[in-house]
């Protein structure tokens, strides 16, 4: 009887800790100030925010309703960017792109990664060892599916890009594993 009670108590405690860890988010180094900007808003958009990075740069936030995003994106783009989906490995149109240029967010065109930081990881998704500007990507803890990962989002529109891992090449040791469908490419 004591043994069963102890097992139930331990299981409940572990379950509670698991739930708590899923609800925590790492501190964000940027601050957000809500500013209304009706002239810049499209129909269906909500008030615009501005991010101020540690270096003082500002990024005007783009916030749209789900119906506006569905109108602006195709079905796969919406699934990945707005619902944190993943395209199948080795199917993206930018995986084997070797041209010189800049990879931008497909949702808002914020420049995210330079072609000079792209490398072949063998994972089936475009991989980069660093963003153009650290403040242009937002990193959030992702504990879905029992994995402890770090999700990468565009800091302007908060579109899901992919995940970042610590098994990348020098000089950073990072691998930003990004869905092709989350990106556009602007050739130099």
C-alpha cells in the first residue's frame, strides 16, 4: 500500500514538473513597445509593435489575423509559417541553392540569412551557421513531441522558420535548420 502511494506521488510530481517545463520560455533580450500605426495597417491587421534590439535597431512588427495570413500565403506556407509545421526533408526548393544572395522571410521579407553562412548539413533542409543579425530571429523553447529543441521564428512577423541545434560548423557551432517554404531568396 505504501509503495503504491509513493509511486503515485512520484508520478504526479514528475508530471507536474514536466508540465511546468513546457510552459517556461527563455528570457527575450528584446523589448516590445505597442504603438498604433493605422496608416501602415492593412485591412485585418492589428496594431503594429516595434522591437528594439540591444544595439538600438528597430524592427517594425507585422501582426495579421489568421484569415489575412491565409489569404497572403499558400497552403504549405501557412502550415509551416503560421502553424509551426515542417516540410518533408529533401523537398524544399532552396535546399540545393548555391547562388550568392540573401534568404528572406517568406512572410514579411525580413533578411534573415546570407548565402555565405549556408552549408550542407545532410539533414534535408537548408542549414545556416548564423543569421544576418541575431535580433532578426526569435528563439523559443520547443518541447513538442518530447524533444527539447529551440524553435526559430522571424522576429518581425513571428513566422516559424525551423529549429537551431548546437551541432553546426565553426565559427558558431550552430545549425539553423530552416524550412525552404519559410524563405525567399534574393540573388545578388
